[in-house]
C-alpha cells in the first residue's frame, strides 16, 4: 500500500492518542490526557503524518523557528508499519518543512539509538534538561 505524507496541523487528538498507543512512545506520553495531547498538537509548528489509505500510521511533531533549529519532539510509527522507511521519511519531510538551513535535533527513545545512527544522524555528546513537574 502507498504511504501518503502530509502536513496535518488540525490532526484530531484522539487519532494522535490511538497512534501513540500503538507504538512504544505511548508509554512515555500522556495518552490518558486528551486535553494535553490537544495542546501538544496545536502548539507544534509542524505536524506531519503518514497515512496508509485513511489509516494514520505515523507522525512527526516538531517545534521550530524555520531558520536555525528544529526540535523533533515526537516521531511515532505504528508497530505493524515499522521497518518500511516511514520513520526515515517523516524525519526527512520534517527537515524539509523546517528548512534544511535548520539543524534538526531529537531525543532518542530508549532502544531507538541504533535506528538514528543507522539513518546517518549524528549523535550529540551531551544534552541538559529541566524535567516537567507532571
């Protein structure tokens, strides 16, 4: 089946939730808090989706200034559609929308480091965080 990649800034929070639940990312996102998922979608600068027909099978959600930096905060591909190049394509499409003059960065989910290295992304030596309170 052909996968279609499109910007969907108005993606439904329930559809986002259902996709996250079908991935390992669901364990690290507030999938039981639809209003928060709604805010996550509406405040993102880029919401790119991958669809097989009408089925949502992947998403890339990013925050960017479209000139220098792009943080890819969510990259999720439905478990039954992984290993088909969808994640790689979502990253490439996100970078293209943000502008290739920007540096795209992300924080790898546990176990995903080899994927990012395998598609040629550079590992950064350090990062720092102030963790959210809830």
